[in-house]
């Protein structure tokens, strides 16, 4: 076994992904790792031997505490798709030669579906070549679409930000005595967990969004306009939450109805413009003032309103991954298992990466009233525990202090 550990971050960041990095680092050091390295820009950087010594960078308790409160990926990220090693072994040979050079015995990758695909391929290659490097995946995605985990670190904070923002938009939309519709575009390619979080805005002091549209339900533009007209006849000012990935019954993304879309290295279409297209449609058909609001990357980097529950669980997931690797596990992902809603209790468990990678977890039908565009109480019972409490920020000159890799 190599004496050192290495960790990387991949895919879109979250407000708490660095808390998972802190968890991996802390437990690796406590478990006897001689040195903990970080990959600069994930496996793409590792292929170019771009590493940083985290044992030096994170030596002080203050650095670790700042890391837990810093959004985005401290180590940088990538969207790099490994090929099938049986068809193209060259990248694997390069990666494993770097791991051998730096005496790496423990490999951790913090990310979502595509990152778990990387862990699957690397652990399978290790098994095929009798390598003793241990590979563990640490879940991360605001999309909340990883299988075999109750929820993913990152989702709670994004849901909290969305709930707060939609609530504030609802208040803002009512200031003028005019007919208006605000369409809020929320991330979510195939799974609508993030748009569903807009329902958290509803309460005694807020009516919440008038309608929520998820990608799990085929989108009918005519029906959408009719529902908006009916709702506006009762309430002049509406806020509608829409997943960026809503698509018609024939599989066409609504965003494609307005513009052609580019793709990323994994073949995913870069979705944007859904709210703009729908606002144009509503303005033309209903003769009403419209405004498109794209939350875009704000929903994944708003550490100033991160959920304390989310930060703690992200740290625990990273620590559980390191513990598992040092106990002999490989080819696994750490999952979160909920034991109860009230009081909320969640623990970590390990799952075979083959049962996680390249699968997606959708919003259950019993969470969503598709006919009325409303989330059901069961979803609120699920989501509310994940957004509780806030993290105290270290403030300098009135702004939060972050840890930056130089």
C-alpha cells in the first residue's frame, strides 16, 4: 500500500464541497497518511501531474475552518470523461504511473454522477491490473440526483438559497399594481429537486410560487399558458419556478425552442434560456409584463446562506470516505441514510459504486401534484430538515473571508 492519499473535486461546485474536502483531509491525517495531496482540476490535472501538498496548505486549524466555509472548489474542477480502459488504456496508465510516483494508496473523488463514473472506471481498472490503490467516491451535487443516498451534500444549501430567493422575489413582485409574471429558471437537467425547493418559500408570510414545473412531467406550452392565465385572473402578480431541463413530450428541451444548445464533454446540453423563452411566450399571449430570472451559478455558490446541516453532513461524508478507505474498502461511494424526520437523524453508509454511477434519482410522483404545479406536504417533510440553521461566517471588512489556493 502507498503511504499517501490524494483527493480531487469534479463537476459543478456547491456551497459545501470544501467541507467534504476538509473531512477527507482531517481523517486521512488522523488515520496515518504521510502526505495528503490534492489534484488541481480533478483527474484532468492529475494526468498532467498538477498536484498540491494539502498537508502543507491546510496545516493550521484556521485554514481548515475557513475551508469549511468557502464556496466553489478549493482545488479547482473539471469535466473530464475517462474512456473505457479496454478500448483506450493510455489515460489509465498515465494516471496510475503518477499515483505510483507519489506513493498514493488512497484516492478520493468528490463529485456527482460523472465523478462516480470516474471512481467506477478507476476502481475497475485497479482490480483488473491488481493495483492495491483504494478508490472511494464522496457524493456532491446540488441536483440531488445520486442513487442510494437520501440526499446529496450541497442540495440542502442550494435548496435554502432557492427558497429564500423565491420568497424575496414573491414580495418584490407585488410592489406595483400591475399584471406581471416572473419566471425563475432553476438548475436541474433531468431531475427537478432544485425547482421543487421553490415550494419552501410558502408559509404564513408568503404565498410562495404560483406554479412549479419539473422535468419529470412532460411540458406542454399551451397548457402552461392556460394555467398562467387562470392563475393571473385571480392573482395579478405571479412568480413561477421552472427547471431549466423541462422538456416537451417528444423530449425537446424548452430551452431549445428558443436557441440551439452546445454540449459539454459528457454530451450534456448546456441548458439556459428556458425562462427567457417562456417569458416571451407569456408576454405575447397574455399581454402581461414579464421578467426572466436565472439563478444560474448563484444557487451553487451561496455559502453566505449555507445550511449548517448541509455543512456538517458534507464534512461527515468526507470523513466517512477516508475512514472506509483506511479500513480496506474500495470501489464504493459514501451515502447518507435518513433514520427519522423529527427529530432529524441521518447516518453514513457505503454503497457499491456499480449501483450508483450512471443512474439518476428523480423526484417521486408522491412528492409532486403535476396537475396543479404544486409540491405535496411529503416533499416539505423531506426537504425542511436539510435547510436548518446557518453557518457563522468569518467576516473581514464586512465580507465573508474565504480560503484561496495560491
